[in-house]
């Protein structure tokens, strides 16, 4: 068995290293994507175009506008007293939201400590609309300091009944979005590359005709599948190492957990992903079929893995899909080890699910593969 397996592995490495494009896909593409994707997938939105309708034109309203402009998130593109003019800017896609300050804004704010402003947001882009409303809401809430300066008697009331909430961000002290995004993207990239390459492997043998030579040989199906899986597992581990170095030295993300546990987790995880790719390859007759099959499942796995949005915020039916999604456990496991210093006991559910799924898909691939003359 071991001699046959070593010969198959040697054959696979020779085929891989003859194809320079595969080497570029394995080693160069993940580095470029890991450098570019976190910069492009920015959770912060700046230069939000705002149109201001100021009916009051008071010192207080001008101070509020100054704070909005100085926040670094908003860019005032229209300032006037006509709401319809500002609304036309939204229709022309020249503004993202409207802030309307009513008459007697300063007077009511000082006398009654209560005033309302109108915020109208273009919600075609739901994510941008939500963040814009959140940023502007924080600025409006912080307007209490101006009230205290203009109404000193409110200071005593604040001392008696006011509460100051100071949030503490565990495992991400400065609330740096890249700290959670980059480890997840690293897991996603090795998933994508290993899944695609494994899916195309057996199909390539079918298309060029070399599968017939293997079928008439005394090679067992088990050895054949393992001979296809092990070389790509080794290359995927090397690609993960390169990506991990980029994560540490380019993005300055400090490794909180154990490197040994991280590599142990990734090694098991990659076996499962490669097994799924090989299973797709066994069922496909052409490389095009394999690519579309993997693309279909990868899109679902990635979008429902919690990489960009928390799984807890999904619909109930989507959460059940996320629970049987291997990428969910891969992304979460890498984040827990790198950022939270989680131990083996904390990752037991992840190891159990991934190991069980890997055993199922590899066994399925071995049983499904037919050696025909």
C-alpha cells in the first residue's frame, strides 16, 4: 500500500510542478488576494454625501453642522433652506442623506432640552444607509455637551441621575475590523483554492485520457483517492503558511493562540475540504461541470459562513444551514485560535464536526469512484 501510495503522490507532484499556472494559483494568488481583499472589504464608510437643510441658521445649528463635517465621515454637498432642492440631490445620486434642521432649533434645545431633526436616507444600499444613520445618530447624541455649555443648570442634573456607559471590546481593544476580517479571509482563501484544485483533479485525468491507464492497473480505489488528496493537502498547508505570514507581518495581527493547535485544526479542515472537492470531481465528467458544481456550493458556504455577517443574525432556516456548513467552522476556528487564544476543549465541536464530515465525504468518494475499462 505505502509503496503504491508513494508512487501516486510522486506522480501527482510531477504533474503539478509541470503546470506553472497551478503553482501560481496555489502560492501567488492567495497572497495577492489576502493583501487586497481586507483593504477593499472595509467596514468603515467615509465621505458620506450629506445635504443640509438649515431653517434655523443659528449658532447651535452651525455648530452641529461643523461637528458633522469635522467627524471625517460626512461630506456636505448641499447647504440651503429648501428641502425639495436637497431631495433632488438624492434623486440625482449626488447625496446619500438629508439632514433637516427645523426653525427655532436653538431656542427649543436650550429652553426645553428637547428638539427633533429630520434625517432622510437613501436606502438603496442598505449597508451604507445603516452605517450612515449610525454615524449621524452618534454625532447627534453627543450634542449634549453643547447643551450643558449653554445651560449650566443641566450639569447638576447629570451628576445626580446621569449614567456614563464605557464599552470594553474584548479580544479587539481598538475595534479594528481587520482583526476579525483577515483571519476569516485566510481560512476562506485556502478553502477556495483547495476545493477548486481537488475538484478539477480527477476530471482532468478523464479529459486527457490517463484515467484509463489507472483503471486497468491494480491500484486500489482507496490508494487512488489518497494519492490525489495528499499532494494538494501538502500544497494547501504551504499556501496557508504563506498567508499566515502575510497576516502577521503585513497586517501586524498578533497570534494569541497556539500555532500547533492552529495547524492541527487547519490540517483536519483541509482534509474535509479536499475530500468534498474530490467527491465533486468523481461525479463530474468535464472540468466545466466540476467548476460549476464547486462554484455553486462555495458561494453558499462562503455567504453563510459568518465571514462577513454574524450567523446569529440570519433567519432560522439559514442558521440551520450554517450549522452544517464546514466553512462556518473553519472561519470561526481560525478566529478563535488567532484572536481569542481558545484551547482544544473550546474547539472540540469544530473538530468533531469537521472530522465526521471529512470521513463521510472521503468514504463517499472512494465508494462512488468506479474503475471501468
